[in-house]
C-alpha cells in the first residue's frame, strides 16, 4: 500500500512538472496578451521565484523532516549561491552601469578605479557555478564536522546555525567586504550573452528552475528510499540506538548537511537572475525561519509537502503584502501556530487526518445508537419438559 502511494506521488509530480516546464511557459510565449490563457512575464518571474523557494524548502526538510536536524542557517547557503551568481551577473554589466565604468557602480562609489583581484575570475560562468558549489560545500563541511563531532544536537544545533547565519549577515553588510554592502547586487543586464530582461530569457530561467526542482526532488526521493534513508530516519527517531548499532551518525549527518547546503545554494543561483537582486537581508535569520514554516505548513518529512508549503505560504504572502502589508507577520505567526496545533502533518497529511476524524465520529455514533430488538428475535423462555 505504501509503495503504491509512493508511486502515485511520483506520477503526480511528473505530471505537474510536465505542465510547469512545458505548458506554463508555452502559455506565455504563444498566447496573445489579452487572452485569458496568457501567462504574463510577471507571473513567470513570480512562479520562478516560488520554484526556487521550493528547492530551499526541500533542503530544510531533508535535514529537519528526515534527519531531525532543525537548521536555521539554510538561508545563508541560499544567499551564498545567489552572491556567486550575482558576481558573475555584475561582471556582465560591463560599462552599462550608471557611472559607465568597467567596474560595478558600488565600487566606483567606494572610490575604486580598478576591479579587485578576487572579482576578476567571475567573468567566467563556469567559475561562478564552481564557487557556488565549493563555498557553501566547504563552509557547511567545516561547520558540520565541528558540530557533529562535538555531538551538538537539538536546540543547540539550531541556535548555532542561526548564530552562523546572523554573523555572516552582519559581515556582508560591511562595505569593506566589497560585495555591495547593504544594497547588494542589482541592475543585471545579461546572462550567457542573453538579455536578462527579455521574455524569452525569463522563460528559459523558469524552465531551468523547474527542471532543477524536479531533479532535486527525484534525487532526494531516491535517497530516502535507500538504506541510507532508513538510517537517516532512524537517526531522527533515536540517534543513540543507531550509534549503539555501530553506525557513525556524525558522518551520516555531515553528508546530509552538506547535501542540503548544496541544494539551497542551487536555489540561490537560480533565484538571483530571476528576481534581479541579492543583498544581505536574504540571509537574515527570519528567512530561515520562514523556510521552516513552509515545511511545517506543507508537511514535514514528505518532500512533496515542502513544495506545496512554499507555494501556499508565499502565494499568501504576495496577496497579504499587497492587501494588508502590516498584517503579514501576524498572519504568518498565526498560521504556524494553527498548523502546529491542529495540522501536525501539514497540508499533505490533512486528508488522512480528516479521514481519521470521520472514522472516530462514525464509530462513536454507532456506539451511541441503541440496538433495537424485534419481537420475533426476542428470546423465548424455555419450557420445562
């Protein structure tokens, strides 16, 4: 039964992915602007951002939902990937900036006349991608090695990851780091020679993000079905028993932590050219907390749940920030409390939860109904012979 449910989930995901990757961009490219079927460029960009958030949510769920590691630092790795791509995009501006200099505008504003040495290799797209893998991977590897070898777990691990993120956020706000300070990077022009503002480029980035999300989902789905995935869930349920069974839990957790950081970094790489900006506020601790809310709302430990949660919560955020901008944080907190108390398995677990409530209700109703006995079925007294 569980295998059939898992296969059904994969087929549903593939069908939705087919629609997202092929049909949705086609409605933008081949329908007239006035048609009710037309998907605007703004919508393509907006949903492309949601796809990136869905990847970030999967990285959180891989740690929290499957391994029991509540990391509040995934926004850091998301932003690091975004900054590496942003540096490449800033190099592609050339002398088309406001100051018409061959270096980024913020460097001109800071008094630089030549490009800093560490900026020069980012004219290469492969180098930017390589650093988007190496920097988050090395950072998460060093931090994870020190934390897991010290057997830091639970709330202490969450606090440490949050502290790491906050420290990095403060560092990136400094102009002396030469990464844009509090303004970050923006005003991008080209990516791989294509105008980043053209509708065709936006569609290409959207399709690339959809394919990346599908591959990340399939990879994590396969991983959680292997023996590694079973050990992973055993660590979540009882790490001490796994250690007593002879497994090195620190190595398992380190691998998952690095993998989750790379997934978050990939999401950041695809996020920046679509949204058009990256700054230190993206790595603030509240961004990681929002990702935890996405996972909780969608369904922790399900992979499909974080995707649904990312779309649902961010769709609500887009509506609330337009209609009730001062109420969004209150709505977010209220939603998290309600889901935690009344929907512990999230949106994905809601059908099973409602079915359980219905079965309990019908069982109580059957017990409460009196049993009627017909006269014919009444027990007759036994006559003595």
